């Protein structure tokens, strides 16, 4: 699976989602867009085909969460991956009692912007987003089946589909995520992605975030700052 291409797809999806979000938000008048997106996945064949690519499926997962929709709506200019780096940078500075410098480019201090994502980091980010989206088990068997059907139509093999369906023991997934954190800033950016996806975490999601932070070597004070920034 080409994880770097997935990130590029996600960048495009984020920009497109941001354009459509305001308009659709007005039309929906406060209705849950995440539920609407999942309903389309279940019933609309055109939507299923449209999200058959891995990047599109991940964007759909993000749109199905409150935190993900809020995040995608705010990354129209920078793109989703760069937005995660900026958010992680702000959280780190605030955890140190310092004011973030707007002139600092996250890419200059080791965060990934998506333009030159390391293959290991790209894979880890995809795994993180998927694992966090599934952390509370909110997708039922019928929805899993729809997603798997779309993945089959995209031409992905069973191994690649298993990654996006999160069909792996959590310990193995966390190990693979940690392997892609080539620096402390990478680790923080991956954890930021999980916090964005979970939004206001349920009990199961909060427990997952705790295990992820521990595996990435992120101190609780730093993790708490990231969670706060992601929720803000």
C-alpha cells in the first residue's frame, strides 16, 4: 500500500471537505454530518465508489467524528498533515508555559507537513487514524462490510484491507505506530492525530489514548496539552 499517496489523497480530501463543510453545514442546520456520511456509505453506491481509495476512506472516518470534522474544516490552506504538525507544535509550547510563535514553520522543527513524508511515518499516521477511529467500536458489522466492499472495489489486497479495517491485535498496531515515530516530534504528531479523531473521547477512547501515549513515550503532561489543544 502506498501510504504516501494516501496522505496526499487526505490532503486533497481535507481541502475539499473544508469547502463543502460550510455549505453543507448550513443546509443541515446543525444535524450530525458524521451520521449522514455513514448513512451515505451504507446506502449510496456512488458514495461508496467515491471513497474506495484509502485516502478517501480515512477522510470518511474523520468526517464521521466530531473532532475530525472540526479539524478538517480548519485545514483548508495547510492540508491535514501539516495541520497536525501545527497543532502538535502549539501544544508543546503551551505545555512548556511558552507562547507559540506564529512565524515558526512546524516543518523546520521536525514535524511532517505531508510534502516529504517519510514512508515509515506515513504508514504510522494511517494506522493511527484508523485505530483511533475504531477505538470505541462505533462502526457496526454492517458498516464494516460496506467499507470492506468499497476497499475490494478499489483493488486493494486482503492484507491492505485488513490495515484499514483495523483487523490486528492492538499491541501489534501500537508497535507498528511507534516504529514510525522517528523522533519525539513525530510521536507527538501521531498522538495528535489520534486525539483529533477521538474528539471528546469516550471511556474506551480515553483508555486507548493512554495506551498510545505510553507506547509513544509521551509524558502525561505533554499528552494532556495535546488533548486540550485538539479539543479547542
